[in-house]
């Protein structure tokens, strides 16, 4: 009996639990699996939202086109109230989807058009009368439905630089009777100090209360255009070079822009595949002129530590800064 009891005690003393290292390994493995599950779920969820938005926009587009056939014009508003206004339409959508922008042009039968933006959980898609749903918002409309002034475009915000959607001049500022104006025609406004650029900014044409672009906003635009394949000469992100705009001093002067975004080489004497293309496209389909060339630009920032407070990321021919708001 004694030997049997002793043997059992000896066997019990040889048993052991998990070591700290083993427990840590198990915890790490569980954390990795949890992270993979969360990422996969997020991706599936976002794809589901995108599919829902595209479906809503497809249905809404058909409804708008049927209205146009019956009334020879598109509806002027989206109104699902109990007493809708005349000329309106009620566009239905899935749960969680809201139509944050509805732009209509009925100026003439040949130019009738619409642009509709649908948003769900910070994901936006847009559609027009002659297109299919694509990611982004209608031109000149920020997430939430706020419209930009004439001559401005929407820039999607960046978590890297702590920015939300904002409006920026599509073109370099022009001096129109002492008022900074975003328009294609005219020579860019040069020979202006940073102090004056800041002072003139609140009274930009059509944009009372604007401010000179900040460095985080400028960097948001730069980061955005770098992620768009069409801005790279190789046709995909990271291949070839980013189009640098007019910077080869031929001709040796700043250039006006072109109202047709397809004419990105306007005035340069070059054509594809030259690096002199002056247009860059954002992820939402907006096009900005002369971000990387033509003349230098001021930002509102300053620095006393040797870092570039006045952002001059690219060489420009005209060495005078000008405001872009």
C-alpha cells in the first residue's frame, strides 16, 4: 500500500501547468486571429455598403430618367415628404443610405443633366445621367452635401494630416480687379507676399471667409494625387513618374489654364507622354490644375527651424508665390 501511494504522489509531482511564455504565445495567436477576423469583417462590410449604394443609385438613376421622359426635364429636388413640392421626385434607398447631393441642370434640352451622391457610413458613390455609379461625390460637393463655391473642387480629407473634406481652388488664383479668382483664363497672380496672400484670402471671389491653404491641406492634396493611377506615366501607382506640370521654362512664362480638363498639356507645347501635363486627378474624380508646376505657391504656414514653412515641393518657372485657396 505504501509503495502504491508513493508512486501516485510521485506522478502527481511531475505534472505541470502552462509557462508564462506559452501563455503569451497563446494570447498573441488569439490576438492575430482576432485582428484578421476584424479586418476581414470590415472589408466585407465595406463591400456590402458599396454594393448597396451602387444598387440605390442604379434604381434612382432609372427613376430620374423616367421622370425626364414624362416631363421633358429632370426633377429639381428629392422630396419624400407627405406634401412634396412641384417638380420633385421621391428617391427611395436602402436603410442607412442618404442622398447627400442632388444636382440638376435643365438649362436647355440638349444640356439636361443630373448628378446624384449617395452616402452610407462615410462611404460615398455618385452617378450621373450618362454614367454608372463610381466612388466619390458629385463635383463641387463635399461629404455631407455642402457645395463648394464656383471654381473650387472637393478634396477628400486625410487621416494622416488630420483633415476632413474641404474645398480648394481648381485653378491658380487670378487677379481680377484686385480679387483673387479661381478661373481658367488669365495669367496667375504673382509678385504677392505671403502676408498679402493671407490678407486677400477671406475675400476670394464667391468665397467670403476663405483662408490661404494650410500645409496639412496642401499635403492632403499631394498625398491624394499620388494614389491615383492616371497621375503616373506608367499607368499604375508607383510606375514611371508623376506629371510635374509646366516647369521646363519653355515657354519662359506662367501659363493660363484651360477650361477643358482633357487639355492638360495646354500651352506647354508638349503632349503625352511628356512629364509636362498640368492636370492631376483626385480619388473622387476631381481635377486640379498646376498643383506641381507653373508658379510657386504660398501656404499659410511659416517655420523658423529650417523646415519648409512655405511649401515649394516642386520647381516652378516663375519664382513668385501666389495664393491657392
